[in-house]
């Protein structure tokens, strides 16, 4: 084989090898991008799940707090009723004592 043809053949083989290596590197790069994309999707899914879990816990705490407020409001209402009853009882006793004092004063000779 003449030297020029031999050189051209080696150049063509070199280009073929280079093309094969570039294809291999391209495929490896694309696999790496796919892996990164999959990792990012997993991270996003994990974050969504964490946010949903946090939202559920917060909603539970808010619901619990609402229940506590209702309980405190009911206790407050019960305390108001008890105070009103106590006030009526004290007023009744005061009225009775006042009436008794007036009757005693009326009966004292002047």
C-alpha cells in the first residue's frame, strides 16, 4: 500500500475511533444527566411529601387549638352562669338581711 493511502487509512481509522469515543462520552454524559434529573425528581417528591406532612400536622394542631378554645369558651360561659347564680344568691341574702334589719329597727321603741 502506498504511503499516502496508508496515511489516509490511519486517519480514517483515527476518525472512526474518535467518533466511537465521542459517542461513548456522549452516552455517558446523557446517562449522568438522566441520573441528575431522576435525583432532582426524587428530591422534589420528597419535599412535596414533607410539606404535605407538615401541613397535616399544622392542620391537626389548628384543629386541636380550636377545640381548646371552644372548651375555654364553654368554661368561661359556665363561670359566668355560676357567678350570676352566686350574685343572685348574695343579693337575696342581702335583701333578706336588710328586710330583717328594717323590721328590727321598726320594733325598737323610740
